[in-house]
C-alpha cells in the first residue's frame, strides 16, 4: 500500500511540475526585472535634475535592455522545469531557472554590475 501511495504522490508532483512549467515570457520578465533594477540603481542621484535625467535614462535603458534580453535569451524547456541562457564570448550563461510557475534569476544587480565592469575593463586592456 505504501508503494502505491508513494507512486501516486510522485505522479502528482511530476504532473504539477509539468503543468506549471514557466514559459519563455516568464523567464524574459524575470531577467528583465533584474536588469531594470540594476539600471535604476545606477542612475539614481541626490541632485533633483540629475535624478530626473537618470529616470529618463533608466526608462530608455530598460527598454533597450529588454529588447536585448528578448533577442538573446534561449529558453530551455525540460518539461518538469525550465532554464534560460545566453551566449557571450562563446560561453553559455544560465540566467534563470523556473519550476512550479515561478522563475528565479540566477544573478542579481551586483553580479550584473561586476560583469559590466569586467567587460569594460577587458575592453580597455
């Protein structure tokens, strides 16, 4: 009886995973949220005029970044869970993981800032 109950629970969990697997759009939205947040944080200023310019720049930057993410994000559907990745310099970077209807970015604002700084530093060498 225990084996049958365990099997039924396992099947229910697998069906729930498959039915709630996040879509590509969910992954794009999760990645865009982190990117937009990083842009906003870097555009803030105590000066009112600079803050206004930063907000306009942030809106423009977020729109451009959203298009870049949408164009370059590769959605990997494994039916029970999903991943998104992007290729940069010949390497694949996993950007998000999704299961049970939720998507979690595998990076944060600081990771993005570090990547941009390292990229700029590598360009300057």
